[in-house]
C-alpha cells in the first residue's frame, strides 16, 4: 500500500524487451536505500517488484498486461518516473490510500499556469467517471491529488510548485499519457451497494 506522496523523481536507465514482458532498470537513490529482492516500489503509480538491486538502481519485470493497461509501455531510456516505497505500518498517511493498481490511463489535455499554481486538465475514461468527484482523491502517475473539477470525460487538478518541481507532472505536456487510480473506497462502496437488496 502507498500514499501517493512521491519520494523522488527517478530515471529509466535501461529497457529490455522480453517475449511477453519488459525489464526496466531504474535509478532512484532514495527508494533503493535498503531495498532487497522482492520489495515493492511504485513506478508512476504502478506497484512493481524489485528483481535486482545494485547501488542506486533496481530492476523490475513488467508483464504485457501491465504494459497494455498502463503508460509504462511508452517509457524509454532517460524517461523520468515518480518513485515511492510502500507505506510503513504506523506512518502518517500523507496522501490517501493508494494500491498501485492502475485503473486506466488518461491524457493531459491542457495546462493553465498562474502565478502560484497550475491547473492541469486530464482526460478520463468513461468507465471511471463515476468514481471521480469534485474535491475527491485521485492518483495520477502515482501522485495523490485532489480533484478540482469533475467533467463528463475529464477532470482537473491544481498543482503547487512543489508538485511541479518534484514529480513528472511538471514535465508532462498535452497528449502525454498518465496512469490513473481512482479511490478504492469508492469502488468498494459501489460493490457493496450493488449487492444490497433494494426494497420499495
């Protein structure tokens, strides 16, 4: 489990294509400190398992299913990525509950800078619109954010300078894909309410 508070902006240093997967090597001095085989690290919001760890780099295998359902398939050597280690039991939950299970992808539609923040508009797949509400939580490329406006096929977020400086959202341009994870609580509520008998 993660919080959506990005620990560092890492970098892809190698990509190896396998038969039905890819192996990524990524650099991240903070998240690799004390890392070992089998640990989890979120990469742009996708929970990946550490295969090897050497120095400030680690490798992770990404299945075809994950490549197809997330934006990891467009990563190349030199791509910057958001990195976060799992939340430690008893630690503060600075963002919101993030599983690292991507629900879909969107695209940056437009950016509107202002003096102290920037509004970013992102497209929203039709099957996810019911989970996104104004002032609710959403994870974009592994970043816990608050929805400013929820439209029929888009949503907007307001980014402070820290988020712009320390995450990939400071680099993304219109047309760039982003990973989306909606609030898991909303999905559980929907399932529970759907299983209830409705009495007139």
